C-alpha cells in the first residue's frame, strides 16, 4: 500500500513539473509581447504574427512606431543573419533572403540540435548545457528553451524549442545594446 501511495505521489509531482513548462507556438494573429532594453532605455514591443506558405511577417508596434517586417520563406527555412531593425525606416520592410527577425531559421535550429552550435551573422553560437541558465518564464510557466552563448563576445540567447518557429525569447549582453525578453504570448 505504501508503494502504491508513493508511486501516485511521484506521478502527481512529475505531472505538475511537466505542466509548468511551456513552448510558445506561432499562428496567425499570435501576439508576442517583449520588453526591450535599448542602450539603457526600456521599451515595450508587440509583434503580431502573420503566417502563410512558410513565410512569416510581424506587425511591429512600439512607442508610436507601426511597421510590418516580412521574412521570405527562404529566410525562415535557411536564413543565417538576424535583423535588428526597429521598424522605423518603412511601413513595410522586406528583409533579405538571408535575414530573420526575432527568430533563427529552421536550418540553424537543426544545426543547434544536431551539432550543439550554429552560425548566425558570422558568429558561432554554442549550446550552454549548464543548469544555472537564468530561465525565461511567462505566467509562472518556464519556457522550454535552448540557451546559447556567442564565441566571439558575451552575447547569450534563449531560443524556444520549436523547430517550426524557433523564436528568440531572450537576449542579454548584446554588443548592439538591444536586449529583448519575451514576457507574454497571446494566441
């Protein structure tokens, strides 16, 4: 009887722990709310996803700036550069075929999963397997991420474990001074 009770207790604790983890997904009109540290300032940023035929666009809203950032299907699939555009230059900004925005490409994600590293913007990022990785959480749920560190500087990124849309949910120590953290997802 004791053994049955212990097994039930263990299963309940295990299920509670598993239920606390979260993997954000993207579909049309999913809203991503970020808090960005920009050169010592704090700014909120909302991205609303538009998905179609493997292409992805984000409607960007922040402090009176409204713009649409469009990623080409080949960038979503095989991009190798991250755009840090802040949406201030055009109402619709079409990124280069190699550029993604607030995510890495599917091929870079596969490299990370298979080889524990990937190259983006000519910088190698290596998977950090240490346990003290300063997890990202939303509403008490820890987002399942892969934590990477740049080999050329101190940049760290947390990438959502989602092979379809590997969102960047946190960046710290970015030499460009742009450090976003995902704080809310509205489906």
